[in-house]
């Protein structure tokens, strides 16, 4: 129901995006390059930073990066499938355009308050958007959710997670309603998500949730045209691949401020470095010392537990990091799903 594999018209407004050509030889190389030009994409040399890889049937490519195999034994044959290839490139590049920042929140261990921080951030972004739009603060629920504030994506793997147990009967699409074999979903997905705590949220229910390595997480983040706040659960390799794949502008890592917290943060971030600018939050009520300052991947702030000074400080830091990320180099690409080249 929520699959979205339509081919775009070849005559499109040039999107922002890049294409990497891997293992191709003339004439396929020339045909692929011409298709990229027609789609308005630039050719880049780093497959890990591409919106789409065009590769020969046997060429190795980075795991999970969107890829279309070109030539003998591949998904498209040139020059016969040139129009199809242009459409696939255009669609892949168009999905690099976002209407707002993407923030991921993770914990160095369980029980550090990641879910509460996600809820606070989502409500604060919604409140700011509502104030700018001239909406009264008392307006809640679905009306506020239509204004374009952040969407929460619960990739913690837990149920109810970001949602509360009392939210189970709120109508809307849950993780179990999404097909894991699809690389993207209908743009209308956002409007069919349940309103949880005043914001749209993609959450689990009694049928299950989704962890950071679930392919539905990346597919949904690619399909939701909105600022995103992603609960990526515990920081590990799975969360790192997810954060990279969704092109997060900022990562929030929540930890304890004591020596054990500093040691865990140091070991984890050494083994799995953050793929984007990071902010370290120390659990509420805890102090931190030189050990944490030495190993923290970015500025250290106190984790907010309610609206107020600490939440405003975090929002300022995130806005600053997101602005820097938007003006910097192209984001890295990790665990995106492959794009199937299907004939209409």
C-alpha cells in the first residue's frame, strides 16, 4: 500500500545530487555519464557520498548504497534504457533534498533518557514552528501536526518507545504497516502517521517496532518530507550506519557523567566514530569532569528534562551544528537500500 516505485518523467527540474560510476567501460560508461547530465546530477569520485551508484554487474560497491547495475547482466541496458536510467537518477537525487534538519539521538547505554529527550526536542520544534506561523499555543494534535514541524522516527527497537502505552489506539500507520522490501514509501505517509504528544511519529505497536538496522527506517526517512528527529537507540555500529544513511545533520549522544560513563563513551566512540557533528549530553543531575571532556565527540551539555534553559541551550547547539552541516561538504552515505530498476 505504501510502496512508491513510480518512475519520474525524464524532463525534470535538475535536482541536487551526485552519481558515482563504478566499474563501467565504454560504451556503457559514456551512456551512464550522459544520463547523469540529462538528469541534472553531477558525477562524483567517491561512491560513499553519491546519491546513486551506477555500476557494472560485477563491480563491488559500498554496502547498502543505492545502486543500479548497468550493462550485460545488469538491471538496465544502454542505450535502450536511457530514459529509464535518467528517471532513476533524477528520483534518487531528488530524495537528497530535505525540508529541514535531521537529528539523531542515541544513548551510550540503556536508561539514560534518550526517549524523553526525543519527545522534548519534537515538542520544542513544533512550538517554535507554531509561534512563527502565528498559531496559538493552545492548539494541539492534528492541526499542529499539519504545520510542518518535525516528525519523530522511533528506531529504538522498543515498544511503545516514543509513544506511550495509552497511545496504542490512536489511528495511523505504524512500523508493521510498512513493507521492509520497499526502498521508499508514498509521500503521503507523513499525513497518515499517528499524532503522539502533538507531533507526527512513526512508532511501533503490539505487532512490533523497528531498530536502527531495519531497512524500513532508512526508507521512511527518505520518504518523509519533513525535519526529522530519530531515536536510534543505543550507540553501536547499527546506529552509526543508520545515522550515516539518513544523512543526519547532528548526533546527540547521551551518557553518564561519571568515570564509567566517560570510559564507555571513549571506548564506543573510538570503535564507532560519529559520522556527523555530535553533541554529548550528560544525564540530568550528574556532574562531569576532565575524563569526559577529553573523550566527548563535541560540546558537552546537560540533558534537559523539561522546557527551560537546558533545552534552549541544546536547541541553540543543534541549530548551530545543523547550519554548519548544511553549508559544508556533502554528507556521507551508508545504509541506503538499493533502487530496483523496474520497467513500467
